[in-house]
C-alpha cells in the first residue's frame, strides 16, 4: 500500500517537474535562437 502511494506521488512529482521546467526550456530555446541569429547577422 505504501509503495503504491509512493509511486503515485513520484509520478505526480515528475509531471509537476516537467510542467514547471517547460516554460524555462522554451525561453532558453528562444533566447538561444535569438543570440544565434544575431551572431549570424553580425558576420
């Protein structure tokens, strides 16, 4: 019983971590793309 509860909590924690990190990943990707294109323009 405790193992099942622990598994549920672990899966919820994993989903929460994914949802929380997604916006940061998107922003990092956008900033990376902007800096990449700016670097191309300079050259």
